[in-house]
C-alpha cells in the first residue's frame, strides 16, 4: 500500500534543507514545504507529516509539536531531530539504506535494527497459550516449554502473514505432522514463521506475500483440540549462537509482536453497525408489572437515551416512552422463567413470538435472547448443561425467529460474571468459551458488569468485564445489558456518582452501543439499586444521573 507523506522543513536555509532530502526524495517520492499550515492540511489518520526539527526551527509557531497537537490533532507526526541540514541528511540516509521510510528499523544509536516486526496474524488479540508455557507437557519433545504462541482464531477465520516474505513450504496433509495443515514463510535476516493447525491454505509454494496478507483459514488440524492459530518463529543460527535455549532455532515471538491495532500503515479500523457513534445512557425497566407514572418520571428526569424493556411490556407503555423522548433507543429482552424442566428451542420461540411481533410492529429491532444463561435459576443444568449446549439452543431459537422477523437484530445475552458457584452458577469465562460459536453468530453480544467498590468498578473482572469480551470479539457490537453497584451498604448518592463516572468512561468507546443500569423499580428485589422508591419518590441515583454534563 503506498505511503501518504509530506515533509515540513524550516524556512531558514530552506534550500539547504531541501538539498539534504534529495536522496530520500528519490527513494520514496515525498513532497516538501516550509509552511506548517500547508503540511497541516494533510493531517489525517492516513497521512504522515514528517518534520525536520532543529532548535527554534519554527520561530513563528514556537514548539512545532505543540503547534500541530493544538491545531491539527489528527496528524500523524514523524519527527526527525536534527540541528543542521547535514545531520538531517545523515539520518535520512540511514532510512534510505534500510529501505525504511519512517525509520521504524533505526535504533537509538542510528544503527539499522534487523529484528523482525511480526504483525498480528489473526483478527483476535488474544493469546491462548504463551511461549514457554506448560513445560511439563513439552518435555516429552525435549522442549523447555510451548514452542510458539497459540493465538485465538475461531474455525474458518482469517490467518495473515506476520511479515513480508516468501512461502517456502505448504503442507496440505492433516495427518503427517503434529502441526496438521500448515504453511512456512521465509523472511529477511534469517527469520522464518510457521502457521499451524489450518483449515485451508490460500497461499502457494514460492509465493511472495506481504505483511497482513491473508494466507489461510484457521482450524484445529493436527495435534490440536480446538480451533486456534499456532505461530512459531525461527531465526537461522540462533540455537548455535545461544540466542535461544530452544532447539531448531526456535525463538520467542512475543518481543517481536506489533501490538494489535497497530499492524500496518493505512490499516482500516474496525467499524461497527451502530450509527449513533456513542454509548447511550440506558436503564433497565422494571422486572415486574406495567410501568407506573413514577417510572416515566425517572425516564424524563434522568434524560435517558436508552431503555431495555421486558418482552411483555405493553404497547401503550412503549408509545409513552417515545412521547417522552422521540429518539429513545428501546431494546427488549425476550425472557421467561424456565423452571426445572427442559425447554426446547421451538417451545421457547413459540411462546415469545406474539410479544416479539407486537414490539417489532412498534419499531423495536434489538432483542436480547434470554438472560444470564450460566445461572441454574435461568436454565443451566436443566435446559442446557454447558455453554456449548446453550449456544446450540440459542442458535436454534434465533433461526426460528429470523424466518418471521428478518430485520430484528438478535443478541447473545449478558451472563452472570464471576467464578463457579456449585449448584448456582457455571464459571462465566468457561461458559463464554464454550458458547463461542453462538457468540460469533450473534448480531451483537451483551455484557453484565457489577461491582461493590469503586476499585472493582474499574477492574476488568467486574465493572470493566466488557474488556474481556472485546478482546475475544474485537468486531462485535456490544451492549452492557446490566450494570450496577450491588453493595447494599453503599448509599444511593454514591452509586449515582459512580454511574455518571461509568457512563462517561464508556461514552466514546468504539463498539459499545449502550449501557443499561439496574433498575427503575421492582416490588420483589433490587432494593439497593432502584432508581425510584416504593412510594414513587426519585432515588438519589436518578438525581445524580440527571445532573451529568453530557
């Protein structure tokens, strides 16, 4: 992909600076200018402004970096510190010799760094098994530990080349090697990469490939029990030289991995099917009964942007919500208590269809299918016994509903976060991993986030549990379908202040569509979380949220 670049040079001795760039310009074809604002016009995420930056090189602007940060905040800057045109020329010449336009391979001493950069080879920024892990398993093959990185890659998802190189081996036989179907690529400076356990190979032997070029699809062929990508890195002579303590020149890829999301110049960011462009301030409607007048007052006073209702919410209540805020986003949870008997997908879908059709006709399009399915009280161990079992149940339900309501967007439900509780809850992360196929098939995924302290609110295992899901599903639209401080001793005003902080934190996170706090009102439970009391008075939570400045 061609690079987009303009170079800013000081006005003083301008032609000397231009002369210093001649070899670089011939190598890379770059335009130059002495005018910062001319360069600033090109300041976008896809255009780099390279700046020759001698002391006091831009007296009219002062600190040129601060000038660009203030006036052109979208600019990608490539700053080259050089006191004179001669020093500038020498630094550019190193780049030319390295065939490295932006000096990514030039170290602090000005020497060419020949270490490989490994771009992320899948669409999932998660390592399932680290290099060197589980030495007790790999000792049988005379290895100090796991000889590569196992990277998340669901079946038939894309596998990319980590760096430019030439394909020197394609093994399309799933039975003749522990790696199963795999591909090997030779790179510059003696490096080689191996991509193992593939479903199919798209590159051919002898092919010249570029970094982030799709070369295969993932699977679990060979000695593998689940779909993932195994990545091995080798460097010629590294075992003999003592650079690695692994045989066969195997090295740890981890230090060479480019962080996910920073893979290649011009790479397109993930886009989500959410036109609003911000995470909406939302609330869960009452768990029992029709809306009451104080419930509508909560919606109005707190300036709600989104609300999640139950499937049996009346059409009149839906219309009233739209009267309060014509642009309010409404999601519906399709749910009923399953009890201790096995409920088949067809039975569940049939029972939900009338409510779904009524809401669908009123313009509701987002539906959460069931809730907290890893709880025994919500069907675990009766209607399903694992996340995988629920995943199949969920897919069957959605397939039935989609035939009749094709424009609806069906969400995998938020699960009860936390570890195993015997007889009550299946471990959340275990359940999610088991249900992987259903989550990948879902239009969106729900997340439940709860905490008992401000420290927990900011923890990835509690209030920020969505981060775990984002790591596993970077391209999935997400809703925080339930959240809140569940500590009964924390006063409601403090909870309201925490919720404002939480909403503010989530506001501009890409791919988060709305966050629904618990709960407007309930006659049976949630006393420490309600947004109105039993007499209809507004909770301090509502007052605090109403005072937010966004």
